[in-house]
């Protein structure tokens, strides 16, 4: 093993080949090439096989990272895939979109000086290879169970739960208000980070595994929530959070100002071949426009990089804190800068100017003061520091809040927290309604895909416990 591993001292870190910025800024294809098999093995062999794998500890799914790196280094890719997929329902998706620089790779014990193992790229390579070689098979439960589970939401939490429940033999039906499966994976994340066929092949796998999908079906409009509860032995709410946060500033209602998700959804729909009126009319098309994106998270990074590819004249990202304090992935910031995006740090919008439509964003410079209760420095405006930035299209990427589910589901007894998320017992993951569970962003607020997968898997286990306990109690009563 010593010969196979510990190569970080002599082998430098090497990411897969990244296409030049001048080339990739004109298309929506993924920016990294795939590893060649020998290169993946070489990079996996850089793992130190340390006694305390912080990479695994800091992964929300606690993936067996050192183990499948070792198997990859030894060329045992089929075993590496089995181990990787044992803890993660979508390793090839997480390998593409997880902020590894903040999670596994950022906590690699060899990161300082020798640079971390390229965990995400190897993870992507393992599962892409498994798909190419036909190792990924539809689910065939050992036995079929009569109980059915209804899942509201076809995003990562709902899909992960569906797969886990189907493996146990349950009958699973997923309801989603959109016309495609995937939630933010299909409509919120651009192709240059996650090509849509990667999501679509997962959908096909679940369909082949006899998971039923009811699309264009909105709970509270096309089917009542109470009807779902009557139809299924348990219901999992995994709707995510889609309500865009807004800015209270003069001129916010001017044409040319749009929520980030509307913009990304329009772009992704156009990429999928749909006719999108707001793209055709130019309303949500950045071509030949000065674009300003407000926000510093991953959604903001998706917007600025999409605007570049649509042919914007200029793209600026306004963020009220500095680079070190931004919530988005630093790797994404670097990609954006390479592609020509200008970051305006320590700057906040104060008003939006224009007559018939937005023409400028009036900004004010920010000073970071003393830390607040969360430990982050408090942004404070600097007097007389206003600057007007030209803008034909302004995108608001300020995060998302949950919709009022008790209202939209016509279920006022469904408990919510002070933040509007669904209130659950974290031990059982059950809501205030018996047999109704919740997982993902609708519980924890806007978060990472990998956390949604973790929640979906946990919810599946809790639902299984609930249904088996209920069945055992019913059998016991019948025996008496």
C-alpha cells in the first residue's frame, strides 16, 4: 500500500484539464475535461491515508473518501463505485457542483503546502466510468412492500429519498409542479457546471426502478394535500425554497430588474430546447447589455457566468463584503474572473435609476465594522461614497425564503419555524402532522445539494421506521 499511496510528496496536484476562458465563455459546456484513467489513479494515490480523515468528517454524507481513493489508485474502479454510491445517491452530481474547497478538499490534511487531493474530480470520474460501463443498474428490491410513500418535490432531497425507499421495496410516487425532474438541478444550475443529461439519466434510472412521477402537478392546486395523505402511508415534503429575497430600495420596480432564479430558469429552459418568451424578447437575455448581479453566493456566480456566455457587454458582481467573507465558492469566483467578470467588493445598492427601465445602479461603499452575533463583521455604509454603475439588466441573487406551505397546502396545522421553514422533530424528521415528514431546504433553509441528499436519505430511514413500527403495532392488535 505504501507504494500505491502517499504520493503527495512527489506528485503535484493536477485538476482535470480546464478549457481556456476565451473558449469556454462562448458556450455552456462543462469547463473541465474528464480524467484519463491513469491520471485519476495518479491523483487518487496522493491521498495520505491518514488516521483521522477530516475530508470524510467534513462531508455532510460522510463519504468513505480515503477508501474509494485507494481503490481508484489500485485500478479497482467497480469496487470504488460501489463504495462511493453506498453513501451518496448522486456522486457524479456532487463531484461536479459541491464546493469541495469548503468541504472535503478544504479539510484535507495535506492541503497546506502540497495542495489537497482532487476529491471531487475523482468522485466524478468514478461514477461517470460506472455509467459508461453499465455498472449502474435499476433498483430491484428483494421484496415489494404494499405501503406507498408520496414525495412532494423532485429535487435532490426528494430523489434521494425516493431511491432509498425504493431499495426497501416501497411504492414511491413523486409530485412536482414543474414539467421536468430535478428541481434546481435542472433549472437552477447552468450547464457549464452540470450538464442536464447527467440529471436526466438519473431520472430514467428511477423510472426504470418503478418510481412514479406526477409532473406539472402542484399540491394545493392539482391535488390537495389531504388527498395525498389519504393516498399514501406517509408523505415527505421536499419542496425546497424558491421565494426570492428582495431589496427595499427606490426604483426596485423598474423594468430590467429580475430575480436570479427567473433568469437562470429561462436560460436553462432555452438550453433544453424550450421556446422561452423572455429570452426571445430579450427581457432575460444579457446579450449586448451591461449586467449587474447583486449578491455573493453560488447563485450569483451562476448568473454572472451565464451572462458572459450570453454575450453581455460587461458583467459586474456587487457584494457588500470582501472576497474573504463571501459565501460562494472561491473556485467559482476564480472561474468567473478568468471569464471576464468584474467583482465590486464592499459595495451595496442604494437605489436603481432610470426612466422607462433601469439604466444605473446607485451604489455606496461599505466598511466592515465589528462582528455581530453570528461572528461576521457588520457592513456599514461610508458617507458620501456613492457611485453610479451603468446597468441594462440587474439580477437579484440575495438568497431564497420558503413559501407559506400551510397556506398553499391548505394545511394550517402544519407547523413552521420563525424563519418560515417547516418545523420537524429532528429525531424522527416528522412534522406536526402524523405521517408527514420533511427534508432538504424546506427544513434547513437554502443550503447545498449535498445537504439535501443527506436529509433525503435520513428521511427515508425515518419513514421506514415509522411504517414498520405502525405495521408491527397493527399486527399485534390483530393478533389480540
